[in-house]
DNA sequence: AGAGCGATGGCCT
DNA sequence: GGCCATCGCTCTA
C-alpha cells in the first residue's frame, strides 16, 4: 500500500504522514514521514540530471523503487522513486517522527533526545538501519516499506535545502508545527 | 589515472 | 556560525 507516486512533487506532498517501516534482525523500527523533497531529471540539483548512469540508475526504475546513495564519505540518504520507468525522479525522505523501536533507534544513533533521532536525511537512515543493501530494492514485498500513518493537519511548501543549483524550486514539504523536522 | 566535490552531521567556539 | 571527517562517483586528460 502506497500513496500516488506518479509525479515527484505531488508524491513529496502525499508521502507526508505515511509510516516508513524497516524490519531487520535487530528488530522493527518506524516513523511518520514529516519532511520530504522532490528531485527531477529536468533540473541540475537532481542526481538524475544529465541522463542515466550507474549511480542514478534506480531513479529511472519503476515507481516505488528505493534509491539509497552515499555522500560525504560517511552518510546514506534514502529516496522513493516516482514517475514512470525511464523518467529519473524521486522523493528524498528528510525527516521522521519516531514511532516504533525507539530504543533500538536511539542505540543506533548513540544519543538520547527523541527529537534528534531522525530529523535529517542521514540521521533517519542510521536510525532505521538503512544502507547500500537497500538500494534498488522495492517498497513492495521487502523489509523496508510504507504503511498508512497520520493525516497532516497542515503542510508547508518551501525551497529545498543543501543544494547549490535550481535553488528556487519550492519542492520541499513538511508537516506544519512538527517538532521532528530538520529545520524550518 | 587522478583530482575535485557533494541532496550532511557533529562538535567546537 | 564554521569547520572538518571521509569516500565513491564523475569528469577530464
């Protein structure tokens, strides 16, 4: 069960409130998606810009494919692929509100505050135990999947964070008033 | 074959 | 607010 993933910008909005779940040998962890960003092959901030290559190939797969990339020599970030096969687009999951397996997530993150468990794209992959082995897998039928969660009472749309190109696109979304987003 | 740099986070001041 | 860790992908030669 997934929201409509036919377009990255609409999907980024629609994914807010859904519960992202990961089941591992250590246990089950999950959180409500509270912050997202859309990326599309038409703009240079996207990994899919400039055509398909080995690294970005998952972005060109079927909607619901998972794209995990490694950056800054130490961080993993996770995206949910959207659009038809052959169109390089995806939604970056930027923050979660912890729900299940909070103790395990704290253990993985090595800290105490619940607000800091998953309030950033690389923090949430560490908390849920996501790495390269989930890259190019699919939300359907895997250990990493979506479940219905909460209905956001308000959604804020603004510009994306941490990029230097195509900075004007208002393709970042977060749940209004959430204490678990990376920044306002 | 090799240099440059990034959709970041943590720790320091 | 600023700096640094750390590595693999991409581009150029």
